[in-house]
């Protein structure tokens, strides 16, 4: 699987791909470092809700 997204200090989307299904995660808006540590990842949402 791979992770895409995250920007400094703003709410971005994180695209997770694995096992043939696509899920989008909301990143912590306060992260600010553009990284995607697991502790900063919130509840997964269906990708179409994040579109």
C-alpha cells in the first residue's frame, strides 16, 4: 500500500491503496509537518465522501 497527500498546517486527504480497495483518510490539520504518522490518521471514510 502507499500513502499520498498531507500539507503543512492544512487539512488534506490521504489516499490508502491496498488489498484492492481504496480508502481516504482525513489527516490531522494540526500536523503541520506534511508527514503521515499513524497517530495522526483519523477514522477511514469512503473515498466518495471525501471527493
